[in-house]
C-alpha cells in the first residue's frame, strides 16, 4: 500500500485562476494504491480526502482483494491495531514499520 498526493479543483477554480480571486476551492486528496508486487499490477485503488485516515481504511481495502495476500507492506500510517486484525483474518503477514510515537502492545488483547 502506498499513497500519492493529488490536487482536486472544485467548481469555479478556473475563475480563481483567470480572475485572481483570493478564495480558493482546492481540495487535497490522496490516491491510495495496493499493488501485487509479484505481478506488478494494481489490486486496489481508492481516493481519500484529508479527513480519511489511510490506516483506518486498510481492513476495507483488504476485503476488496479476492486473492491470497502474502505480505502487506506500507508506511507507518498503516500500523494500526484494526489493520493487523484484518491482516490476521486474511492470513497475511505484515511488513510495516512502526508509526511515529508507537508503543508496544501485547498481541492477542
């Protein structure tokens, strides 16, 4: 899993650019992509807004994949308990670094 930043222009953005209005209607979004590393193909792609947490939506994205999942890799944003539970359910191995400020928690609790 990985993400890239996108800029989504709202309705009337051309007015801002052509008439130099100070009120911007730009919305930030991220494209979250899951890639099968062995085959090099995308298996899941979702656009999220700044209000969506990438790691919180990981269980939902894993449910969209209809094949076996070996390792799940990504950055520290995916290092959440719900994500680990979803990976355990799918018998997938986690290859995630700890989040910033992470603490050890006992497994099975």
